[in-house]
C-alpha cells in the first residue's frame, strides 16, 4: 500500500489495479475535494484568470491572494496572513528568517519538513536543540540555560501520527516568558479543530480555525503555519503572522520572490471552501466527529490500543510485532481498506503499524466495513492492547 497507482476514484473509493478499496488514507478531512458546490466554481475562475498565474508572487499576485489572505486572517483572528504554495516551502524559507542565527528548540518528533527548515537555518548560523516530544518541562530546561540573542520554538499542532494536540497554552506561555517565538505547524488541525463555544456541534469546536483558537490562545509571540491541501483540498499554505513580519517575508522568503504560485483552480477552491466552511462547516465537522468516534469506540470495545485520545480523525494502530507490517498491509488491502502504513525506520519499532484517517466523505457503509475489518484484524494479528482511552462519549459531547 505504498507508492500505489490509483487509476480511478468513486467518492471515497479508489481503484488500484482491479481492486476497489475504501480510502482511509486521504487528508481531505472535510470532503471538500468531492464537493460539487466547490468544483462548480472552478470553470468561471479559469475563464477569468487562465489556468495558471505564472508570475512569482513578488512579480504579480492575482487579487485572489489578497482575498484569501484577508479571509484567513478574519477566520483565524490574527493580524495578517501570507499565502505560499506549500508548508514545506514555508518551513524552508521562514524558519531561517525567524531563527535569525540564534537558537532553535525543535520538538523531538516535529514533522520532517520542520527539521529541514531547521537544517537550512543551521547553515545560516542557528543552533538547533531538541526537546522531548510535546514536553514543556524539557523545553523549559533548555530555555533556562540558553543565552542566545533570539529563540525560536518549532513544533507540530495536531500530530500527524498520534492525532493529538500538544498543550499549546503551556508552550505559548514558555515562549512569552523566555522571549521566544513559538512556531506551530497545524497542517492537520486547520479546518478540523477550532474555537470553543458552549453550543458547539462537536468537541472539535467551531469554524475549524486551528489550534491557537481551539486552546483559546492569542497570537502574541505565536506564529501559526498551516496548509490548505488537507482540509481545503487545494494546493496552497499560509503563515499567520504580524503584518511587519509579512512585509519582511515578501523580500526574505525566496518562494515569494522566485517560486511558481498555486494554480488558479486551487485559489478558486480555497475561496469556495471558505464560503462552504462559513455556511455549514460545523455541520460537516460534527458528522466527521461522529464517524471518527464510532471507530474509536470500536477500538476501545475490541481492546485495541491507539494513541489517539483527542477524538481527532487521525487514528494510528500500532502492531505488537513490527515484523508483521507487510502481512497486515496485505490483509487490509485484501479486505478492501486503504490505510497509511507506518513502517520502521520511518517510525520507531514500537510504533510500527498503520494509520487511518477518517474524512467527512467516508460513507457510513465504509465506516461499517472498516469496523468489521478491524475486528477481523484483531483476531488475525497481535495488536497492542488498549491503554485507557480518554475520548468523549457521544453523551458527553452532546452535553
Ligand atoms: C505536519 C505536516 N507538515 C507539513 C506537511 C507538508 O505539507 P505541504 O504538502 O503543504 O508541504 C505535512 C504533510 O503531510 C504535514 O503532515
């Protein structure tokens, strides 16, 4: 199930060779990739703008960028945003600017693309120190000793493997106390989790406006990065930052000056996705939470361990015996379930397993199929046994 060629899709079913599989490896969490209302706007934008604005952003940005940046700033409740094609390009170009040759404190398990940004920064004189995974005490130990002129803390928001979020409040507090900048990559949380309200439709919160708002935090000394290529199914990404930093990045971040931009179709689907999010995003998220919760409840009933204790739609299932990963992959494939395999050395041996991602476009029948296959898998293979999960029950969530 790696490097598969997908020849056809039908909703959230995919065809690999002559095998039809239910796709649980998609990051299109809100199902916007299959939303007819969103697809319908594309031809009109192509007619107006052509297929591709081939200027780099510095040379010429279609006004669509201004519209997206303003709407993202309003959604996130931040001062300003800057859109670039991908998060990878943002990490590579923005981390070295923010590090300014000082110290970078990077979460031990931060996404690989953050590490690459740190490597670039170290070529420009920054010192990179690692702190233990989502551990504010370990970070503080390092910060206390540090005498650098500038400090940057880099970490993920919702983790792409565990499906959990770090204690953002604790990290933001450390950043403020030690005059550092907290740089958070919430590729997976943006669009799914958001600000909390008493009358919210699901424990994900409202509006999908990402981890800073989900924790009721402010952007003081916090720089948020996220992508539109997961929940918004479009090739673009952004950095939420003060306007001064945005102005600086327009000359200091090479992708703004030199890289090819996002295609017009993606700019169009972002704008239509923002409309749909405003109109009924919370209802979509409530459905997503319900489907995810059914899978998590099943794992709990079967006594199968997952690190997910948040209820977010990323569910990793580690194996008890890492050498069975190939056989487990074949079992899932033969039983019509497409998941992401996490093999050694991509993950430590005790975390070898597979990851399920639930999207709003997975049908109830596909969820039933997944539940059945997980039960069969639990009988056929040794999976790690459950620790106490802390996910909310439907009754708790409704309360
Ligand atoms: C946490 C995280 N950061 C960054 C990326 C890369 O994003 P992009 O494709 O926008 O470069 C991913 C991709 O899956 C991711 O999971």
